[in-house]
C-alpha cells in the first residue's frame, strides 16, 4: 500500500490533540494554571462566529449566507447559534472574544499563514520554533510532553518535550506508514525512532484512534485537572476554508464552529471546577474571510478575524475590539475586515498570565521585542 505524506497527515483526522508542560506536582499552596490553544485551520470567519449587528451593508454583501437566527451577546455583536457552550459560559463570565484581530500577515496563503500563526514570526518559514514552545521554555516548562498526532506542530516546538504519538492503537502501523514516519522525522536515527515507538506502544494513556473532538477533549480535561498533569494542551480543528457552500445557521462553517464548541464543552465537563477556574482557552487561525460572499455562496481568504476565549482566568465576558468599521474605505484592501489588534498581543498576555512570567520578558524572549500591547489587565485575571 502506497501512502503519500499528505494522505498520512489527513489520517490524523479533523481534530488532533497535543499535550505539553508536564512537571513536578503542584502543591496545595500553588495554583496550577492551564493554557489550551485550539488552532482553527483554514481561516475562521470571525464575522460568521461573531457577526456585527444591524449593519445593512454587511447583510447585503452576504445575502445568501446571513444568519437567520443568532444568540445575543452585546449591543453591537451577536453570536453564531452553533456556539451554545460559548454562550452558556458567557452568561457565567467564562467566555469572551477579541474581534478585528489577526497575526501580522496580510497574504492569503494557507501555507504561509499557518506557518506564521504557529511561529509568531513575520517571514514565512524563517523560524523553526513556535511561539508557544518558546513561551514554555521561557517559563521553564521543559518536562515530558505528549503529542497525540504526527507531526509535532510547529506551535509547540522549541521546548524539550518532543514525544510524539500517532493514535493508531496498540497494533503496529503498516510498514509503509512506518517508512513515512521515518521520512517525516529523517533528522532522527532509526534507533531513536524504534525506541520512541516502543514507548508509544507501551504507554498507558488511553486515547487511541479517537477522531471525535469531544473524546479528545474529555481525555485532555482529565489530564489537565491532575496536579502533576500537563499545563498546556493544543487542539487542531480543520475545515474552515469555506470557499463554497459556507452555509449560515447550518452548513460547513457552522459544523466547524460546533466542533470547536464541543471541545470547550467537553473540557469544561471533564475538568474539576478548580482546574477550569484556573484554565484559559484561546483560538488561533491564519486569517479571516472576505466580507462579500462569492458566486459559490462561500467566502475567500481575508484578513481580520476573531479570537474566541474561555475559562476561569478571563476577567469578564466581553467582546474586546477596536472596531474598524465595514464601510468599503474602512476595509483592508477594500474587501476584508481590518485587523486593529495584533493577535500576538493576546497570546503574549495569555502566556504571561498562565505561566506567571512578566509580559516584557515574553515580549522579548518569545516575540523578539516586537511592539505589542499588554492586554493582561483588560482580558485576564491576575
């Protein structure tokens, strides 16, 4: 059986999970804090997830994919009805959003954009580590890590924790698959690979061949709740590249949002109250979508999007934004929601809060001293 690298990576399913930041047990006097990053691959449409209210021009430009019903958030923004868990948490001051935001990338390539959203850099493929991995290294989170898919995402590279696990069960993969693994990790020698496979096949962690987001999230919630468990979890949700038949209340984009929502729901239900109260969940995507629908009732690659957040470390329920407006002259290149907040400011503030590291140090060590705004006091609890 022949298998290409692209096909192999597809077998990691729509949702994958990575753990990191195992360390010494946290004593009762210390609160163990958790950071969960959910990568929404394909370009999440922030204006579909959190649409602006009563904007006639926006409604006209999306006449075939407008939401026919929404959940109320604020006087200015509504919420997609697929985000039921997000709304229930909102009512408890346990969810929030940052709108009109993006990484400093204005191109429209998935490959370049996803590389930059994970590396935190400005030039595609220049950085070999991820912003989360560098943040963990700065915080001293260099214990054993676990990745429940292959390959280890760039986002969490840069900290000594690379122990990958492709969830194939306790039976050996096809020889061709093993050969492909060798090619993917060709920088390692064969003995090291064999040793790692032996660890994988004898590991007690029960999360084999699980594609459903809620199953992965339930396992993650249990592990994150342990005093000596991981402090970081990373999910990947694919499918947000809706060039055609994006849908509105229902449809492709709604299904992806529901997948995200199920992760948050399952995390919340599987974690202890104390653990969720000390957890922060944030999303990450490469770019947003165009304001105007295309002829296939979808949207093209855009610029500004939104960051969805959940957890007890949020300061309050809010849509934090410096709203740029949706008139043509206010759009990026006359077609996209503009980005007025560097998403890296949110992630730097999140790591500062969860890892208990000064924002300035995160800014210097993780983002090379780039000009970022400290949003910790506006978004998160100390």
